[in-house]
């Protein structure tokens, strides 16, 4: 179904394990640059009260390790995502040319395993299509890039598509709308896990607008 929602969502409470939290960002040839670089920038800048990094980031790709984003930027991933999958505290699934990702069968098997095992999953833009392909958006509120609504419904007819949301969070899955919305979602995660002051510091460093405190009161929230 379609609907509207606040521009801001609300992440669940911080993980039970102490920081630095393990973050894995998935890459493949055809991935959208800002979809992964935006959240990565936010998380890389975030700090604990001690000043130490709050997140430890790692990039994973299909076999071959080096991928090309936007047709010009070559990125050498830290490792390979295969059918065994992983268990990060936060898994970030960007969008882009998702058909290219779907052709990487072992990569998609690993994505499915990692998405089911991760403490929290954040998809950005058409990354929601990949989550739908591995069965994580059935009967769940979600959003994606505005140009991919019909494609998302075709992959997962049971998705509760919220077309007015910058991002939507329910339980352990968060879906962000197109491109820059991934930065919004990552900042909201920092605010929920590390506090408003740290989110403001990160946003100020990036010269990026942060929604007013308390604006998440109308957000989509679920503890399921």
C-alpha cells in the first residue's frame, strides 16, 4: 500500500554490545556513490564521549574486491561478501544499479545471510530492492527512491510503502529514500545511539542540516 509519513524516523536503542560498533558497507560495480559515501562519512566522524571512534567501518564486495561507482570511481573493498555472510552491528546496503548486484549470486546469498544476522540493517535508495529480494520487507513499512516505488512493489507486493518519508525504521530494519536521505538516516542513528550533542557535532562538521530535536515524535517507530 502507499501512504505518507514524517520526514524523520526513529531508530531502536543502541546495541547491547559496547562500541566501537562494527559496520559493514556493501559495494558492487554500479553502486551509487553518495548512497554509501554519505552514511560512511557520518559514521566515520562520530565519536564516543572518550573521543574514540564510535564505529569501525569495513567495505565488502563481490569476488574481485575492486568495484566502480558512478562509472568513474574505482574502490577497492576491504573484503569479499560471500554465501557465508557476516554478523555486523550495522549493515549498510546502498542502491544504484541493483540488477548488477542481483547477478552476483554468491554476493546476494551473503547479503541475505548478513541482513538476517546483523544487529541493524540500513538500506539507502534502491538498496531497498535488494532487501526485498532477500525477503526482509514483507509486511513491513518501508521507503526507497521515488523513481523505484513501482519496482519495489513488483518485487515485494506486501511491502507497506510510505512514499512521503525521508526514512522509515521498524524493528531492526531501516530504509532511506533516495541518495541524500541516507545521510539523514545515519545522523538519526548517531543521535539515537550517541546522543543529540554528538549528532549536532557531526552535522556541524559536515555543514549539513540536522532536524530539530523532538521532530522524531511523529516518526514511524516499532519495537518489534
